[in-house]
């Protein structure tokens, strides 16, 4: 038998076709032009946003999503929805990871029927006020970061088209929240929330003002997840996306609370070499870092990681060697964004990694301590971070319930009163984080410990940190401010606040 | 100086419109002027109108009446002042409006 | 002693949360002439309504030589202020005149006569010359303080960081206070951001013998407390001295010895004072002792 005959007879037993040079269909014709020519011709960049929308097959009634890493400097949501309105779309379901003051123009689109549903983590400014007053027919659905990620993963939110802004993107879709070439116009650091949308959306359109060379690695969003790329003038206003390092507060109330919180942490039983930590991004909850750092240096205690919501304060701890790793789902300031870009031990993580409620390994479950701020706390330790004391939507659920549930010790900080409004009271306007998961409340006039954690109260008392029953704090506030009259809510449900698993925690009614 | 000047006469008359207080957080700006009717009319603008509006108006009215004024119109802009601050500002405005520094320091607050 | 301007309702509502030992509500230099009436009413209402915890409540009134002083004193006594602070005290007669007004007000408003205390602030050369006479002028006087700004102007010099221009005044006031058996309080340090210099100055005046220092910002409270808080070594040493003293008394002996050395009575008294300070500043807790 010749070589060929032997080959073909063995092959018939395998029942597989033979490769015939010149005859078999190639997957594609070999392109022999140099890379730079190739890239210019064949890539995912589409000439306009309208074209990208057409290609995506978006229909009325479908769900579109956005991330909020550009915060109050975001241009993407307004730009895209304006365009969709012009193209005649209607009844769209908006599912951004959160909304900000800058998204007020959505009010008009809602009135015109372009947007009929919104599910988000938060809402602020004029849009929030309008929603509170009853703008929308369907209530706004609020989810935590972990809750949203799980809902997307479980297909409860089915994203048809994700519109994701990026600070830099190469022609095949490797995208980042910073840039390693060209003009870095709009740095945002981590793209943690966007990554979930990119992974699960049917169509992913990346919008960027900075096309860079291939490959844009390390990448925040992999090219494999991106369908189309649109080049725009500005993805956002850099000055409103983020500023330099977040400054520590100089407000004496905040500093008092921060120092007391640091003392609580030190004596809580969760302050040991290798502990893990998450703090808030402003006010007292950020300033805790300043005092805790001194204790860490003094007692030679290092943190194995810090999670967040990462700010320059945490980056400083990383650089000083007081913290070994940073897990970053959202960068809050330029220092954090730069560190994410340059420091290999500052890791970008997505919202599922961060806080998926169904995954035991989620980062929030590895936390010893989390420090969270609050607008209101009630005597059952339920926390409100979503509606103001005037009943109007003005904040975001964020990672609040996720971290409170995951951390061994959840500490909530707020002043006893803000002006004449008591922050510690019998009932909060909206329950966002259930009191079951909140362990300690630190105010500028006393510390309260959830009765479910008597061992923590004991440790604090032993360290001569006075613990006050939370009812007493509420009474103290009321004695000073007087008892507030109940708010004149209406009957229309304008918001539904859900817990991490989708169950309903509270309802928000309309108010003028 | 007279002994009596720290006691309040029965009914007082507003000789000129007056004001006390600032627009700072935690304060209340009180403007008082003579009224046509025999009542204390209070117009309130407050950052906490829904929750404390009724209480604030009542506190202002009571403080004006205790000072001994019966014909008065009060315009108040509140930035979250506590009751004790409201009473102090009303008393100051009343004193200025009646050109007296009378006040019953011995009264139970 | 934390200084609280008398015309700022926002600050007055919770000035006690910062943990200072005393609060000084000011009706004098921090209040403009046009607002003296309003400030008096604000402080009066605050003192009568707000619960200031364990802070001693001091009010700095306007001098009797102004149109405001008399009514200030009457209102503040009626409101129940613990201490009336008199600014720009120059002679013992100033104290006596103020005391007379206080007593009148106490009688008028049914307050036990003698309950209201006084504090004198010396802010000029004449006051320093008369320091002892002032400090011993009245049983109501609990402390004498130095006000450096006006004093330096009076001396026709300026304030410096190391404070050589205040040396004599500081020394005179400490001596006068001790001779009269009352406390002495040092002047404020106005650069809120310079904590290092604040600590340096506080250490220096503590060494001079001052009992305390006035502060103008809550951030200054902790550094000042830390300087006045005895160190761990000082506390342990004081405890041992007192133990030796008690042991000697139990033996019926007047000779106290520790580590082979004789301990004089003044040393024992100093140890008692150290422990008092330690308890007051919560550096040790009585219930923790073995």
C-alpha cells in the first residue's frame, strides 16, 4: 500500500473527511497585508452610533444598559437615549448600574414615551425628584450592586444592548477605564460594573473618545465580549468624573465619628494581622482610614486586602505595605484609577466577583469589617441610604446591603442629627439594608451595638468604649429636635426597593 | 439705670419693622412688622417644612405672644433651627421692633 | 476650655460632644456690637434648654463699663451659667463690682447666693501687675486666665511663635493663682492647622504650672489633653509612691521610702495630683486597678 492508500483506508474507519489542499473551504481568506493596513480595514468600529444601533437589532420594548463609572460627568446615557429618541424608539427599559444628577434630560424622554421602565441602583437630582413626584407609570426598581449582577446572571434582567463608555478602546474591543496612549481625557479606573453587562448582554456597543493601538492589554473588557465600537467626541466631563485624591473630612463631627469608629474596629475582635476591610468613599466613613492607619502602624497589623469603592486613602495603605492587595469594583478618584492602571496588586473585579449573593466566594463574604454611611437608621438598625428625610429619592443602594450581609462586622456611621433632622429614629423612610445585617452604629453622640452581637458589645465595654442602647440615642435626638410630623406621602408606588435576592424590602410612595 | 427695664410691660407696640437671625445652617431669620389684625400671623419657609413646620410656627407664635405682642406679622426663613434658637431669634426681633431690651429672664423656659 | 462664639446657633447646639472640660460661650469680642442683644438671647436660651453633659458652662460677658455688661450678667445668672468670665480685668474692684451684679441677679431669680462662680481674664499690663489682688478678690473666683492678643497690644509689642513677650505675664498669673489657691488657664493658640506648635506651647505652659489651656477649635482638644495626661511611666511611679505613703501611714511612720530613697511630702502630693489627672483624662480607670 502506498502512503496515501494507507492514509485513506485508516481514515474511512475514523469516519472523518480528509483535508484536500486547495479544495477545502478556508474559514476566511488569508490576509497578507501588514497589521496596520489590516486594522484600518477590518475592525469592529462602526461609523456612527445610529449604525451600531441598527446592527444590534434593537427593537421597541427591549432593555438597554449602561455603567455609572463616569458618575456625574457621564455623557453616554444622555447621548445614547437622545439618539434612540431621534431614531423613533419607544418603551425602552433602561437598566443602568446607577443614575446621577447629570441624567436629568431623561425626564423628557420618559414623558415622550421613549423610556417606560427603569431599574437601577440609585437616582439623584431633578430626575429623582420627578420620579418621586410620580413621573413614571411603572415604579423604578432599585437593586444593590450584587443584586443587579445576580439578576443579570440569572436572566431576570435580560440586556439586549449594552452601551458601555470606555476611556480607551482598540479596534477589536479591548477596553479600559484609563489609557496607555493618546489623550487620556476621561479616566475612570475600574470598569467593574460594565464587565457584567459586557459578559451577558446580547449586543455590546463600546463608545470611546480614544481609539488606541491593538492590543489594548491588560484589558478591563475583553475584545471577545464586544460587538461594535463607536468613536465619540467625549465620553464624559473629566472634571466631574473624578478629581485628585479624595480629601479627608475637616468637619469636626465627621472626625469625631471617624475616630470613634476606628477605636471600635481596633477593639472589636476583628483587628488582627491579615484582616480585611472596606470603607466608604467620603465623610466620616472615609476618614476612618486616617485613624485606623495609625493603629495599624502602632500595633504592626496589616490587612490582607481592602475592597471597594477604592480611594486614594486605600492606595496609600497599599503603597505603604499596610494592605497587601486591593480589589476594585469602582475607582473613586484619580489616585485610585492610576494605581489600578499601574499597580499589579490593585485588581479590577466585576460586580459578580464583588457581591453576587449566591456565590460563597464573592469578595464581600471575605470581609472582616465594613464601614458604611447612612442617611437614617431606625431602632431596629435598618438603614436608609436611598431617600432623604424629606421622602424624596436622592441616593443609591449601591453595595450597602451586600457588604453588610457579607462582612463579619458591619459598622454604620452617621451624625445623630443633621441640622434639625434626627438621623436615628423609630422608623426610616425606606429600608435599604435590613437591621439583621447591621452590627454597630457609631454617631457623634454615642455608639450602639445590635443586641444580636452581645459579644461585640462586651469587647467594646471592656475597652472602656461606652455602648448606648439605640433607643436611647433615638430619644436623645428627638429631645433635641422635637418629634417630626409624618411625611405627606401619596398612594402611588414610585419605587420598589429590593433585597439582594429580589425580594421586596420596601416601597417608595410619591410625595410633592 | 431703671430697675424695671428688664421686665416686660403688658402689651407692647411695634414701633418699626425689625429682623434678627441669619441664613446660616441651624439658624432662622425672623422679620417682624406691625399687623392690621389682632393676631400673630406667621409665614414660614423652612427646609424641614413637612416634618417640623407646624411645630416651628407654634413656637414662633408662642414666643411673640409671651413677649407681649398682639398685632404682628412674622416672616420666617428657617434653615433647621432648634426651638431654643427660634425663641431667641423671635425675642431679639421683638426687642428690636419695640426698641426695648425688656425680657423676662426669670421665666421658666 | 472650648471657645464657642455666642452668635452662632449651629455651633452651640452640640458643642459638648467634643469632650472639652469646659465650654466658654462668648458674648464679647466674637460678637459685633449690633448683635450683642441677639447673642445674649441665644446663649440664654441655649443654656436653659440644651443639655451640655459634663462640660462646665462658662460665659464671657461684656465688661460692666459697656452698655451690655449689666444685662449680660443678669441674663446669664438667670440662665444658670456655672461661671461668669470677666474680660479685661484690671483691678480687684472690677471683680467686686461684677460680684455685686451677680449677687443681685442671684437674689432676683432665686438662685442660691454664691452658686455662680467667676473667672477673671487678664488682658493688659495693669491686670498683670494686680494679678494677686484680682485672684484673691472674691471667694467666687475659681480661675484666672491670660488673654494674649490684647495684652501684647497693651505692651506695644507683637505676638511671636515662641512667646517671649508673654513670659512675665504667664509667670505672674501662675504665681498669683497659686498664692490665691485658684486655677490658672493659658491663652488660645490661634493657628488651628499647626498642631505641632500647639503641642510645643502646651508642654511649655504645663511646665510653667498652668492647669489648662483655652482652645478655639475642637481639633485642638485632643492634643491639649494628651499633653496634660500623665504618661504610663508617670502613672505607675505615682501609684507606687502613693502605695509607699499609705504603707508608711499604716505602720504609723512619717517616713516614706521607695527603692531605698526617702520620699518628701511634696513628692507625695505631686503623685496624688498625677493620679487625679490620670483618672480625669481616662488614662487609667479606677475599676481596672488590681
